[in-house]
């Protein structure tokens, strides 16, 4: 069963900030578009196979690596809830769900 993908607002903000950073850094949308497509493909895969991500200490919350980013998501009966997209090079102490 394919589950519906739902983004919380903080995850949407994370995604926008990441894509904007790469656009400003490279002065081109090319990498931002490729990264966004990679995120979408990974989410489709997670929708089909929700247990593909690495387990965390929090029940039903998993992490999937996308390039240098961590996609943090929660599995429910009918949905995949995207909680955060976190740059793995940042200080993990600042990460909050």
C-alpha cells in the first residue's frame, strides 16, 4: 500500500531554505532542481517502502539519507509525515522535531 506523503510546515521551510541556498551559491537553478527531484524520488520510494529508513530512538520515526541531508519522517497507518530535512553537516544539538 502506498502511503500519502504529508509535509509539516518546518520541513517545508527546511526544503525551501536548502534549495534557495544552492540557488544563491551557484547562481543557477540546475542543482536545486536536481536536489528537489532527488528528494521527490526518495519520498516516492519511502511511500512504497516506509521501513527503508534507519530507525531512531523515537518510535515510528526514521531517517533516510539524501546526499548530505537527512530526511526525518514518521510512519502512520496511512501517511508518511515529513518532519525535517536536516543538513548532516550541521550541529545535531540544534535539531528539533
